[in-house]
């Protein structure tokens, strides 16, 4: 079964620091890689997404780095803020009806 | 205006009961989903409907039955509730079929089975 492995499970970063969350996948047929952000008591919300034809995508303080040969992708949060404290999920989809989520990373940004 | 709404937000019930969770989206989207998030926060797709047609039916006990009366609504009915059904259930919608389209999630329904 195709899996998406996410690490770390939890992450504590000081305000202003860089948060890095990593994901690895197995099936090279995956062709869309979104990251979702979930605040406590809320539903997930799309943060940023990338397709495998690019190696990096940046939106504000959030960057996805994608390494196709290693089958890995990561989320970098620059200048992390306490308001970024949330659970982050990576995911990978293929075709139109198959998506797998990572197990989530609980990020805490300390002031 | 809430884009994707779910009712109820909390549901506490006894084992063996039957319950329903309702979902409505006012975004004009064609596709709706049900997800289950367990106590470890793991998210798993359960069902997906496109224009009221069931297109994804993951390995879910047949005690769970989704119903889509129209494009804007996708309800989840659960029969003979079990302790293991305790979780947060999220409804989501997207403009059209395909996970490469952004999904908009509802606020979730926390189901507790005693």
C-alpha cells in the first residue's frame, strides 16, 4: 500500500526560527503534493502545494522543497511565529481519486 | 458565511445507537468528501461524491452510509455505533473531482461513543 511518511511527529521552534517538516513517499505515480495546516478545533486548510515538475515553490514564509529522485518533499516555515503553531499534514495524490496523508506534525512556536 | 458547515459539532451517544451527521457547502462545488480523523490525528478519506454520485468508497464498515440528496449536501449515517467509531469526522468539498483541486474542510464533528 502506498504510504506517505512524515517526520517529525512534533516540533518545537523558537519565534523567528525555521521550522522544517519532511515527507517521503514510495510510489512515483504520485503527481500532486499538498500541505495542509490544521489549528486546534478546526478543519485542515490547504497551505501550499507542488507538482513534481518543479523543485521548489514559495508562498510568503512557506516553501516546499521537492526532491523527485529521493522521493522526498519538505515544508520550510521561515521566521516562524507563534500563530504558526498548528498541526501540519503532507499528502500525495495520484490520478484523481487517490490521496494519502502523512501522520501529521504538531508544531509549537515558542515566543 | 460559512463555506462548509457540519451539524452537530459534538455528538455523544451510546454504543449500538444510530446517528447522522449533516454537511452542507455553499461554494457551488461539485465534489464532496467525508474524512475520519482518529485520536492520533491521522486523516483518512472515507467517501467521495461527485454531482451526487458515489465515486470513492474506501474500506469502511457498511454501518456507514453516505447520502447526497443534492450537490450541496452530503450526510453521513452510522448504524450500530461502536467504541472504535469515536473520532472527529470532517466533511470537505472541492470545485470538481480530483484531489489535485483544493479541498475546503468543514469544522468537524467530534463523535464520542460511550
